[in-house]
C-alpha cells in the first residue's frame, strides 16, 4: 500500500472509524497520541496506532469474520506482536453502539503499558 493510498483511506474513513478517531483524539492531552492508517514494518497499515504505548486498534467490519479473513488477521496480529505491538480488535457494531465501552477497553490497554520487547 502506498502513502497515497493511506492518505485516501484517511479521507474516506468508514463511519465507525471516524467515530472512534474523534474519541481517540480526546486522549491526546493525557499523553496518548494516536495516528490513523499507520504503516508498520513496511508490510501492514493499521487503523490506529499509539507508538508510545505500542498499541494498535483495529476496527473490524463483517468481512473480518468470513472466509479466510480470520486466518489473515491472525497472521497479521502475530506479525504486529513480533514488532512489539499489542492489538486491540473491536467491531464496527461495538464502536457504533457502545463507544463508551470501547473507550474503557482502550483505557485499560493503555494503562497496561507498552508491550514487552520481543525475544
């Protein structure tokens, strides 16, 4: 994926991602700076990432639960873990119906601190 593609994704965010992005931006005064559509390891772009906390947040739509997608997500998550990132996956539905609960999960993940270094 090119930088131009990442820019395009940022401009055309699905409603659940836009809603979560607005909520994540409120965490900046507490020192949690999230970026969106971030390239990690020249291999993957993730929905949201806080580099300082080594936390990736993925907002999954229905397609993530069909066909080979769960296996691809598992491979992707393993790669991100090998790069020192923790992955928090939430569904579009969770973001749209329970943003407060999603933000509690995000807060808990941030409070846990950065992922331990990979061996």
